[in-house]
C-alpha cells in the first residue's frame, strides 16, 4: 500500500504547478459522465467508440462545425488491475483548432467484493503525454495531465435497491478555482426494464466545473449509446455530450455462460452413465441364477 501512496504523490506532484484545468474524457468505460471511478475493466475487456461535445450557444463558430470536440477512443483492461485508454481528439472549441493523441492510465488498488464493506479504490492519470504518438519532442501548448484517486462503493437500500457512490480527489480539472487539488463525487444506478432489452445506467456527478448528468443504454450485444450534459448549474456554459461505442464484455459473459452450461450438461451425462452402470451392476448381482 505504501508504494501506491508514493505513486499517487508523484502523479499529483507533476501536475500541481499548472493552474488551468483541462477538459475531461467523457463516458469512459468505467467512468460516469466525465469523472473516474474506483473500478477498472477486467482483463480482456475492451470498449471502442466515439464521442461528441456540443457547446450551448456557440453561434460564433462556423456553421460547418457540427461539434466543438470529436474523439475516437479505445479502452481496455489488463490483468484485472490496469485500465488503459487511448484517445484521438479533434478539438474545435479553441482559437486554434488542434488534434491531440493522449493516453489515460488507471491502476486498481482495492477491488470491491460482491459482499462486504471494502470499497473499490483506484489511482490514475488523464491526458498522459500530449502528442505521445507524435514525432515532436515538445508538446507546444499542450495540456498537462490530471492525477486522481477515486473510491467507489455499491449499496443496497430498501426501495432504492442497488446504487453506487463514487468520490475522489484530483488535480487540474477537478481543482476549485485557484486551489491545486479538488474533490469530485457522483452517483450511478443501473436498471434492467423488460421493454429496453438491455441495461440502462443513469449518472449524476460533480467535478471541478459543476454538476453533470448522463444516461447510458447498453444492449445485450454490447452496443452502447450515451447522452449527457455538463455544468447544469451554469446554463450559459452548458455543454451536451453524445457517445456511441461497443464493448465485448457482454459477448464474453455469454461465452462464459455457455461454457458453464456445457460443463453442467457434461457432468449430468457422466452422472447419468454412472447411475446406469451402477444399476446394471446391482441388477446383475441380485439376479437369481436359473435352476439347474
């Protein structure tokens, strides 16, 4: 645990000197609207997709610009402990439109069990190495990374049933005004209505910018659509988000379930054959020999 705390200190120390917040990664595989959680993707799970950002009231831009930010992203899990995200972003919401290629890393310190009081705890860093895939040695005007520590816990309450609470601390975009470090928090809840033929997850989050809300629909084949809004507390700076992605998590779960059914069917066949053999042996042993 000590080495993890030292690692977190190093991550924070490299970003604490830059006062300007950076924009978030939105609708990441294990995040809420735009805040991280204390969970990571399991080994072999990946999510690939794109997201768009729309700034409310941005009428001064050219009409050809449909969105102020467009990104394609790939997130994948390794060893049930590490989550890696790669993003290619086209950012039009600046005086000088730019293209960025960045990476996010998240390391799971504690895994939340299915039952118990232990929460999930993870540390990470966003926008690691601006232009990391570029041949340039300097990232002129690049944004500095943001480090964070996130904690997540699922509760089961009467009527409300299962919902998850997420809290954390971080630098850069999570910071309050001129403070180097700030806090973030969020709530998430999943529903499985019969009419949806899939899962619906709702999010409510607070980061260094304001209050954000979102909704994600996940089909049984892994296709996902997400919608959200940032800074609901400031209508003049409200920003809308849309994301489309696909994950292999549901497919792997179906494969695992098929394997379990095959193993169970095989065990039943073996037990049936054994029972038939034992019955034949018993019948043969109790069979009355014919009279001579």
